[in-house]
């Protein structure tokens, strides 16, 4: 089984847990790849018990048949890892070295047990919807994916903006507001929730449109099918 270790930033306090992960992966016979920027961070800090290989970018998924991405960090690191995995279809296992653990749900004291269960096939894979983004002019480069949300916001010093919204090509509404949030079920507990949006379960197959500080009191969040094509024109 081939696994990729992904992290954003190595912290000295995490040394024990990173070392435990490397040790148990070797003991259980995994082929280990390490995301190159993170490898540079940890190379002089940890002891490598066995062979490993660097993993540079998304294109490496076409070369190496990675079975799982093991993410070291908090929920922010999980979201960052999505920009590497993109549409490769590789499951992600989050080990929580940060504060928030909604996505990175494995506590660091359970690293050994979790990897052993992974080797034995004792796991469930949970599908999560993501957003695919297009814009004119081009804004997203080669990373037009979002696991949480996409937000259209006014500049800090400007007045409210008008956002003409279309659903599958048909006119839906014009929002006069500070902005609008398009959130997945994963993102429904983030910025959307703080703006009055509903909590959506991951398997509900929905997106939610949540206006940010709308001018009209009767404008409320709308729940849509995640198969919808949602378009916006900014005035």
C-alpha cells in the first residue's frame, strides 16, 4: 500500500508524533512518499526508519498509485491538501496536530492504532462534495477546486454590491449585499454558518447559497442540489 504524507509546517512539539507515524508506516510495510516542501522541513528533525520518496505536485498522482494521503495538521491543513489532491480521487486521512479536528479526526495519540487499522482495511471512506470554479477573468489558475466554500465579497471600502445569480442558466435572484457564500456541506459549518446558513450533512448532496449582510431582510440562505451549475454576474 502506498501512502503520501502531507503537512504544511513542522513544529518542534509535533516531533514525537511525526516520528511515530514514520515508524509505524515502516513496521506495517507501507511504501511512503512525503510532500516535498514538508520533507524539507522534517528531514533534519526526524529519523527515517526505511526508504521514502519525495512527492512534488499534483502531477505525481499520475505517476505513483497513491492509495491514501495522510494529512498532518488541523482542518486548515486538510483544506490545503485538497489543492494538491484535487480530482485524483485519493482518500485522505487526517491526523489532528492542530486545534480544530472536524476534518482531521484522528487524535495524535491514536496514530499507531489508526495506521494498523488502515493496513487491515478496517475503515470507511466518506465522500465529500467539492466545488469546481470557473471565472472571467481567470482567477483560480490550475487549482479551481474548493472543499469548503467560495465567497464573493465587496472591497472593504466599497458600498454593497449587486450579485445577479443564475441556476442552471435560469435567473434566480439579485442579491444586494456585502457578498455571497457558496458552501459545500463541509463548508456549511464555517463562514456560511456564521452568516446564518444551515448545517448540512455530508451525504445530503446539497450546496447552500448564503448572502453576507443582505440589504433586504427577507433574503435568506437557499439550499440547492450539488449537481447545479450556479452562475454570478457582479454589478
